[in-house]
C-alpha cells in the first residue's frame, strides 16, 4: 500500500547576518553622536549632516545605520591626527560674561508665551509662568554669545526650554512641590555656546532638554562673525 506523501519540513533558516539585527534607540544615538562629531570636524556639511540624521532616526536595522557612518573615522575607532576632546562646559557662567539685567522678559499670567523660530538670543532671558506656560525654543535661534542664561520662575505654571544638540546645556534650580529638570548636554564642538537654565518652580514645572535632530547649522560662522575670529 502506498504511503500518503507528506510535504517535507522547511529547511532551517540561515543565521541572520549581524547587519539585519534590529537597531535600538541606543544604537541610533551612538550613530548620531558620530555624525555630530563629523559635523564639528568639518567632515560633513550641515546639509549632509541633516540628511544623515534623518536617516538615523528612520533606520530600523543595523544594516541601515552602517552606511551612514561608513566613511567616517569615528565609526572605525580612529580619531583624526591632532584631535582632542573638547573642554567640558563650565558649571556656571564666567564672571562678568552675563549681565544681571535681562535682555528680554517672557511673561505668562493665565496665558502662554512662546519664543521660537529664527531669533537672536540675548545674554540673559527671564521667563515667568504664573498659572500659565512659557516655551523657549532655541533650535533655530542665532547665538551671538558663548554664554547664555535663562532664568525661569514657575508658579502653578510651566517653563519649557529646548536647545539644539550642538550646544552645551547646564542647569541649577529647585522645585517646591513642583519639578525642576535640566538634561545636561555637552557639545562635541570646542567653542560651542553654553546655555545655563536657572530658576525655581512652586507647584509648577521647569524643564530644559535638547531637541533631538536639531542643530544650529551656521554655528561656527555666527560665532566667528560676532566674536571677531
């Protein structure tokens, strides 16, 4: 008697190549760091950096990330000759670098106040949110100084600060039955501006953090022009 023919079991799948592995957020962040260093060193133009960063955060596998940094030394564990790590940003502004009087005041009382887009950042900005909200977005701002202070006061309100990824960010403040949070950021660029966020929140919220994927594209040109280099 003929036996009923049954389909053969599928052959075992070949082991996935390393590049086909799914990329994690940490993998994408490491790749973005390499691209930021390449931009600071002049290996990439601002347009190339922006295009590759978009690819980084759209990548789903390691194979999609690898070509974005294949032509950069940092991706192979090498550094350019004479290169050195940038000095860490200071914890506090240099004496006399920032005046005690604000160049600009943003006030929101039972309302909202927003400062964003293409604007010139003064050395000192004061933000007051009283039963209201203040948003300060520096991702497209023009920096003419290396040290910038934002003094924030929140009473039953919120102050939100966003900075581009190629500046440094420092903060010092207090939350009283509220929240004061600053994500420390160190720029890969030696002479990058430093944004200091100070203040206090009473039953309110103050937060400052980098805006992922955003950089000041003409940072070096701006700083050379205004600082006489």
